[in-house]
C-alpha cells in the first residue's frame, strides 16, 4: 500500500491540472461582473458545509473513524464532476467552474485550518497520534492542488487552441483516475466495509439530506436565479472525494477505517443528487 500513498498525490495533481485546463482567466471575469452569486456559492461551499460536517461529527454517537471521515468529505472543495453535472442540468457552467477552481485554489489554507486547528479543538482527534502540522499540510496541498490548477489555467489562457485538442482526453482520463482512487480506498478498508455500511447508511442519508435542504433554503432566501441555484446546489453537494481520500491517507494512512465513509459518501452523493434532480424537475413542471 505504500506505493499507493505515493502515487495518489500525483493523481490529484493530474486531476487538478485537468480542472485548470477547463478554465480561463476570462471565465472568472464573466462571473465577477456580478459576484453576488459567486460569493453566496463559495460561502455555502467553504464555510457552511464544513460547519454542518463538524456538527454531525461532534454530536453523532459514532466512532472517531467515522467522525473524521465526515469532516474530511465536507471540508474538501467540489470536484471536476460537478462541472459536468452542472452542464447536464443546464446550470451556469461559468459559475460552476469558477466555484470549483477558486475553492480548490484556496483549499491549501481551508483544509489544514479545519483539520489542524478546529478538529483538535473540538476533541474529535488525538493530536499526539497524528501529524497535524498546518504548515506541512498547507504546503503539500498547495503543491498538489493549487499549483496544477494555476498551471492549467495559464496553459489554457496562453495556448487555447492546443488545449481544446487535449482537454477532452485530460477530462476523461481524470475521471478514470478519480474512480480508481475510490476503488483503492474501498480495497484498503474492505474488511470493515459490510459492517460499517450497515451502521452508516442512515448517517449518510441524514448528512446528504441536511446539505440539500439547507442549500435549497439558502438560495431561495437570497433570491438566486434558477440557473445559478442549480449550480450552487451542485457545487455545494458534490464533494471532491478523491482529494478527501488523498488527504486522509496522507495523514491517517490506509486501512485505518478513516477513509471508508469518505469512499462510500463519494459514491452515495451521486445517487442522492440524481434523485433530487429528478424530483426537482418533476415538481417544477407543476409550478
């Protein structure tokens, strides 16, 4: 398993570079002309969602392994897949890419802050057992997440014609790598998988339902237009499971049980998302 922990950061670098290739500096300008919904989306994604995860982890009577898994999956940014889903449901693709890129760019600060400062302060983890250095986590995430996104955006902005010819390959291959990382996490935690899934099923349902309910209330209360509403819901709900697995494996190691809930939630979220989308689409027909 040691080779896996060494290869997964490379995989995340590749995925983040692929995300950057889909973005241009001009895309951000389009969103920033009316930044209200971008601010609402980023606040939902990077502040309120982690708070929900921390509240679940703090109050639910579940094992520490599962608590940390919940925190991990709710503190990472959205993923490349959220951009595809936004396009499928006819959301605002520019807002989607901007939210994914910006939240991923800032993740080298937000994730270490939550894991190294807030989680230990709440007594959710044994600080002596793990290396929770803010500077170490921040540096690592900056190198494997922030840098490749910036490189991808710069490459796409400077060599747009060429990037158009390779972006499809990078996008599809990054999704394949994404799936492979899930299977690695499943395999490493396989011994406890059946028991844990039975214990966690209702936790997953409550967590995913809570996120969808709160973000729906948020966008309606703030009068966000229909297209941006779909985008903010998608970006907030679809989390970067690959990043959570990579960060978790780097800190806690594989086969420890910390990553199981991350792996199953990463798959579970897509099922819940499509159920929400179909229900929302059906209900809107009668409005």
